[in-house]
């Protein structure tokens, strides 16, 4: 017996679109996990740490171009927390005109 879902797609998205977005989210999450581990457990200079953090932000925005505010809300505090614990100084705050 086969059950088929003939109902409307949620939000107008097909299952393939939802699957692709889920894959992109997982890619960002895995990359963030790696960056957090590198920041917390490897010998990095302040400059290297800041470049790593900025690279992570650029990577996430390459995958989700219109989600900079979401990145800043969810991931930036995690990055800043580890940065501050390692280097005990304030992190430079990007200007609003930066991507």
C-alpha cells in the first residue's frame, strides 16, 4: 500500500527545494562547528582568528546571500564568545555597510 501526499506544498516549496535548503543549512552548521573548534583549540593569533571568523561569515553569506542578519543573530555571538575567552579583548564590530 502506498501513501501519497497530494496536498499543497508548504509555502509553495517543493520537497526538492526544502531538501536543498536543508543541505545548505547543514553545510553552514558543519563549517561553523569546525571554525568554533579551531578557534577554541588551536594556536591562532588575533589576526588569524578574526580572519577565520570573517571567512566563516562570508562562506555563510555565499550560501545564504540574504541572511546576514540571521548569521549575526545566531552565529556571531558564539564566535565572539570564544574570541573573547581566548584573547580577552573586544572584537572589532563590522560597519553596517559591510556584507
